[in-house]
C-alpha cells in the first residue's frame, strides 16, 4: 500500500492528516516520523514529497523520498519562505544563473525535460510566477537569452557555484529594488487613504445637506396652515350673522 505525503524536510511532526492515513493501519506513528525525518534530513527547511510503502500484514514500511518541488528549491536558494503574491508588481529575490542551473540539475531526473537546458528554462518559468529576478533582470527576459544561447557555456559546464562577489552584487541590486517597491507601496497606500478620506468627507457633507433639504420641503405645507385658519374664521362669522 502506497501513502503519499508532503512533509517538512527533517522536521515531520504528528498531526491529524498523518494520523488519519497511518493510524488505521496499526503502524507506530512515532517510528514512521523518526524514519521520515532521518530520510529527509538533507532537505531541511523545504517541503519534500515522500511515499510510504506499507505492508499492512507485517506492519513494515519503506520511505521513498522524491526531489522537492522546483518552487521549494528556488526558495531555499534565496532563503525565503514565500513567493510573491503579485509577481508582476513585487519581486522577492534575485538569483544568479548558476543557482538556476543548480536547481535544474537537482530536478532533472524528475522532469520531462530532455536535457539540462530545457530543465533550466522550466526553472526560469517558475521564477516568473514566484516574482523572482535572475541576473538583475525579469525572468522572462532571461528565458529569451537562454533560448538565444547566451548562457550555453555555463549550462554545458553545469556551473552551479556562484562567485561570492557576484552574489553580493545581486544582493545589493535587489536591496535597491526592494526600496523602490516600498516607496511605490507607500505612495499607493497614501493615495488610497486620501481617496477614502475624501469619500468619507463627501458622505458626511451629503448627510448634512439632506436634513436641510427636508426642512425646506416642509415649510410650504406649514405656511399654508395659518391661511387656512384665516379663511375659516370669516366663514364662521358669516354663518353666525345668517342665524
């Protein structure tokens, strides 16, 4: 029997989902967790897909570990937990092409890609959706350059190590991008707050005008009452004279 799970590398913990899948089989969950953590220790900090090959009769099991998703490997390279929620607008990291090649090499055996260059392009595609720059550029632009052969030398050499100076330069560039993004967000928030304040002020002003308008509507009917009384009095006198 095969049980598929996505666990935190080296840090699987007991929980309802795991208990529901393993508990009914009569297997010691503590032992399963211990074996899974031991098998996924090299993937600490990222989510890893695993399979438990369980023999219900003997209560024995085998842990099969698979390569983590591309997105998890990318986030590990950058040391971040989440991708961007607005990839076109907000960037969350800046990779070197060597880091992209490293992720592609790790995943190549689990991809449908025919060669490393194709795998690299797949990783770049994931960077687009995560909101990650590559070599200080939009991932889409890097994809075009890879297609044109600009990074063929690095890919053929399977270069996965980035010079420390280059990493520092990429980091500094991204810090500038972050500051620019923060400024844009501040301006947008200020504009939104101003618009909301203006709308609120308009609503308050409209609320003040409305009662006055209603009062003016009432005045003609109120003014008519005295005249009606005046007209009624002479009529009453004439009736008395007749009598």
